[in-house]
């Protein structure tokens, strides 16, 4: 299961572990759900209590951005992207 970064205090851990890599966050909206902002839960069912989106995200560009990754070049802010991209991830132990 992907790690859930539920609280603002977890974001520092994410930055330290991820470094210069784009990392998948364990959240995803339903594939056929058109609401751009329906990122409410992590893959383990935990509600999202902290958000750190890029200023233009989530935007569901081309109506297919259903997953979320971090962008280190923007202070690890979140970006909604297609779930088909190949990126690194951090797993929960």
C-alpha cells in the first residue's frame, strides 16, 4: 500500500525521503468520476486532512488525471496526473 501523508507534519518526511524524485501519493479518485476535486481519501481509506496542491491543480487536464504525485521542483506540491505515468513511490510498512 502506498504511504499516506495525512498531516502537514508528514510533508517534511516526504521531502526528506523523496529528495529530487517525483513520488506517487497514495490517493486517487474514481476513474469515471468527473469532479475535478474528488480527491478525498488515500488508497488505505484514510481521509485527506492536509492538502498541498500546485496552484493550478487539481485540474483534471484532458479529463484523465485521476492520480496524484509530488513535484520536487515546486517544494513537493501535489499535481493530479494520469495514472499511467511511471514514477517512484513510497510504501507503508
